């Protein structure tokens, strides 16, 4: 994963497409602010994206020391296991409503479980979510 600072989301998304190939994927993983986007994917794809982002004029490109390609399709292999674990958790009705990535607020257990599982392979739309 890498943080890209100083490029907007459309530029980073386009660079991710350029950096990706069939065997090497990279995609936006966290839209933290209008000018800070974290990307995730294969090591090769992320390295390629980092070079493209620097060439495109990013203010900073920071490789993140993480143990996985979080919020990307590369997490699909753990998705079922994660979902089974959420199903095994005994739930109480939440005291507060749960808001997840531009979804309406929820307090339904089945929806919350699905959204928590979806976040494994989907980008986090943090900056958009806090605007609503």
C-alpha cells in the first residue's frame, strides 16, 4: 500500500488503471481526503503506481509498511472466513446507528455484517462519508 498526496482521485484512479495488469493489480483503497489517497494491491502494481504518481506531480508518495493489500480484490481469499466469523458473533442491537461508506445509517445486524465484510475488498470512502 502507498499514500499518494497531492493528486486528486480521478488522477490516482487513472494511474491505478495504467499501473495494473492481469497479474499485477493496484486500486484506490482509502479516500482519506481530497488530496490524500491510499492505494493497495500487489507489490509490483503499487511500486509501478508510486513511480507514475511521482511522474504525475504528486507532492509526496509514501510506501506504507503493512502486512496485506487491504481494501483490494487481493483480500477476496479471506472474505468467506471473515464473513463466517461475523456470523458467529452474538450481536446486540447497536446503541448508535452504524454508518459505512456512503450507505445510509444502519442498525440492522445483517446489513452491518455485510458492510463489514465488503470493506475487505472495497475502497474506504472516508472523505465522502464524513461530508454527509
